[in-house]
């Protein structure tokens, strides 16, 4: 399936502010519009690089005042996600080296705490090590945590979310990652856009490495769903922030969309801006 997705944010700052954004999907083509004009001006100092996780990062300067940043992307994605109930856990000694970092505790996922191991064992019960355990964790989060705004903030970690009994998609993902890692299952956070998400917003879920592949788990959804546009993945939210500012700024609004491409939709024209 082909999805036309993107976001538009309005940001305001009292002084010129250098930022690093993660708004360009890992795959697909995209175009930028700044203040309703195609692309970045030279004064923005726009540059793009790839971080250690393979995510596309955009560096630019937000000038004093109000700035509207918009990105439109066309991405081919799958309508379904892979479900393999018998995918086994992989012994840490046999894991690919690039997955080992996703076994370690991180800022928002304190998987090395004894309480997290005890919680993980309680949640999975006698589930077979592997996909069945990760799915048991996903189901438990969906059943026992309330999806609620205003409960968490930028410093809330997985243990805090369990204590509150509520959170948003970011918090649900952190809990899933933490409990998986406590069981020696590599797990990472993924952020992006989900077709037909209600209400539409930036979205987060987690992936677990099982049987030689990464599998998607999303405790906010009642059934496995594809139509996911991946922007970035990392150890937790600290690695995948959609906007990091090095001066004070205010995000005034954020609008997100992820729609199926219509048969009449055309490809990007050269005069619409940078495509990558």
C-alpha cells in the first residue's frame, strides 16, 4: 500500500534556535515547505545526516518569530504486520551484534531494576520464551494501563508509568521495551505515522527481536495493524525525539496525516522542493 503522510508544525522562538528534527521517514520520498514556500532558505543552514541507528536527522536554524514547517512524504508500506506466534527467543550469545544495545537499560527503560524483572515474569507467566512472551506483554499493557493524556511528562520512565497505571503511546512503548529487555529479549522504540490512527498524531510502538527478525507490537491497537510509516527507531524516546532544540522555543501546533494515496495522485514535481 502507498501512503501519503506528513506533518505540519508551527513553532515560535524569541531568538534564533538551532534544532535537530526527525521528520523525514526512513524510506520514501518527501518534500519540505517552510512558511508556505518550497524548501529551506539558505539562511536556515539546512543539512541532513544519518545517526547511529540509521535514522535521517535534519539540522537547521529556526529564526526568531513564527515558523511553519511542513513535510509531505509518499511511502510504500505493508497493509499487515508479520505475526509469527512460534518465533523463538534468541539466546544472547547468538544475537547479532547490532541488537545487543537493545538489551541494555536506557534512560526511560530501566530494565535492570529487580522490580522490572519481577513484573515481567508475572506478566508472561508460563508463555513460551519468544513471540508468545512479547505478545503477552503487549496484551497485558493494553488490559492494565489506561490510555490517558496529562499523566506523563518528558521525564516519565517505564517504572513511573506502571505506578501511574496510565500513559500515552510513548509510555506504553517504554513499558513493553523494559519488560522485554528484563527477559533478555532485544526491544527498541519506533516512532512514525499510522494510517487511520484515531485520533491522528505522532505515534510510537515497540519492536522485539525474535527468531532472527524484528516484530512489531503496539499495545494501543486491539489487533495487528499495518500501514505504518517509520520515521525513526532507537533505544527509547531520548533517541527518537521529533524535534530537539538548543534554545527555548514553543510548539504552537502539530498536525499529522497518513492517508492512502488516491489513484489520481501524482508524483512530486521538481518545483515542489527537495525530494530524497
